[in-house]
C-alpha cells in the first residue's frame, strides 16, 4: 500500500495542468514544514503540553491529508485527539508509528521531485 494516495497527487496536479512546478512547490513546502511539526509533537509529549500537541498534530494531519498520506493523517488525528483530551500517557506509544509513517511519505514525495 502506498504511503500517499495517487488520486490525491493527481488532484494536486490538476490545479496546474501540464506543469508540475506547482506540485513540486507544494511538496517542498510540506517536506520543509512536516519535520517541524514532528519535533513540536515530540517536544509537547516530553513537556506534557496538551495544547502544543493538539496544534502540531492538527497541522500535520491537515497537510498530510492534502497529499493522501492516510496513515500519517490517521496517527496525527489520534495524537490530536489525545491532546484534546489531555490524555498524554498514550502519546509516547504513537511516536514510533508517526516517525515511520512520515519516513514513508517523505520517501514517496521526494521521489516526485525533479533531481536537484
């Protein structure tokens, strides 16, 4: 199963048909931003900061959803819900699946970028 849904990529491509530069820009923005959200989630977990966790997980959920990164979106959604409920004891168990899902998404999105 792919880490990103091809139909989501097709929908993003359709925003600027015949020119993938817009898609490449969106991918690059995501790849620049997502690690920051991952770091915020990990910091929030360590600091037991439910609000920070909720915000970072919500942001990662939304941006991942745009690319059809369903597994990453689902884990982010679980983290967001834990933050909303201040149920932070469940967060550490979700960090490894979060990192793994992001690594898969990162690899697939990077493969869509032109060679540097």
